[in-house]
């Protein structure tokens, strides 16, 4: 099953990357959620009997995208944290605390571009 999931992830990344470069538009919350889950999966730590997932996430947005999300940023942070919690449960990942999501502005990013930093704290 993990081979299929890996293949699906690679194809999705190629398609998303191609279209995002061709049709520049603002970042959508669903894109952030998918990328957060992907980062959780990529940065998990395997212990003796458990697999731990990062619990702190920093989302870096372009100034335009940050402005677009400003009116509902707090609600979106809570929704994304809940989404990560459910994702961790579904994947049987251990969290030390409830996930937190913080938004930051990065002047180097253009409209539609964003980055994520995941940490286990």
C-alpha cells in the first residue's frame, strides 16, 4: 500500500507543481492542509515502540497570500491544527502535544508560493 501512496504523492506533486507555475493564483487552504500532512509524514521519527510526528508547523506565505488569509487566519490555524490531529490519528502517529500552526510572511515568495517548516518539540 505504501508504494501506491508514494507513487500517488509523486504524481500529485508533479501535477500541482506544473499547474501552479502555469496558472499563478493565491494559495488555497486545502493546498496548505495537504502540504502540512505531507510534511508530517516526511518528518516523523521512529522510536523503539512508537512513531512520533512533528507538533509545530510554520507556514511561510507571500505578502499577497498572507493578506488574502488575514481576515480568517485565526480560524484557519485552528482548522488546520485539527486536520493535522486527525491525520496523525489516522496514520497512528504519536503527538507530544496538539499540533500548532503559525503563519509567517516571507517577502521572497511570490503569489501562490508557500513553504512549511515542521518541528517536533
